[in-house]
């Protein structure tokens, strides 16, 4: 009996059966997807938008439908390195900023169809508004007007990005770095003032 079992044993059938089993499992697992509470997903069929999936369990046709997930919770964007800009009196200031934003859940399909590069556009708009505002203030008044500059940029940024389907939650001037020449001049003025007072 053992000899018959050994004689009837075909390793090729075993390998093919294993491969088919793995393929069946992969196919089954690709028929559904889950969307978290802080996400929305654009479901496309051969590139055409067919629906926006809400949070929960969803089914799809494998190899026909594609799922593109967008986070709708609070996100932040900041430059990799400081943005170099100039004040009205031609003084250099290097600025690190942070934009906190959210994607509107009802605008996810619009973003997929029209502005897939929304992060780059948001960054470009933020840099442009930052340079425009910094170009209107004297370098000596940047520190005291920091809050006002921040608020003005936030308002203009919110107006400019509303068409992208993005809500601006906050804009922060995280760090300001003045040029060495300006810092040296400030230190020299402070030292001279201290000497006079002494």
C-alpha cells in the first residue's frame, strides 16, 4: 500500500496545486478593502472614478477597480530646509513654517481628478504668500510683528487654497533665522547701549 502511494505521488501536481491555492488566496484577499475613519478612498474602474468609499469594509473587482486612499484628518506640511526671503529693507531671513490642513471629505473626488499634486501646490502658495508678506516689513520689526504676519499669511492662504478642496487649520512661523550681518549689527548696538548705560 505504501508502495502504491509512493508510485502515485506526483510532485508536479503538488506544486501546481500549491501555486493555485496561493493564487486563490491572493485573489480572495484582493476582493475587499477597508477604509479607516480618518480616510476616504476614490475607487476607479479602468481609470474612471466610480465612487468615493466611506469608512468601513468595501468590495471591489480585482484587476478592474483601483483604490486611491486620502487622509482626511489633520495633516502638516513644512519645508525640508529654511525658505530664504527678503524684507522690505533687503535683509535676508531664513524661515521655517508649518501649514496644518485638512482635505475636505466631500472634495476627495475633485482632488483626485484635478489636483493630485495638491501638496506641492499648497507648498508653493505658502512660500509665495510668505515672501509677499515678509517683503512688506522692515527686518527690525519682524519679531514684534510675527503674530500679525502669521495671521495675514493664514487668511490669504485659506482663501487661495479653498478652490483646491483644502481647509487651512493653522499657519505657524516655526523658526526665523536672520543673516549674520544683521545679528552682528544687533549685538553691536546692544553692546554700545550697555556701554552708554554703564
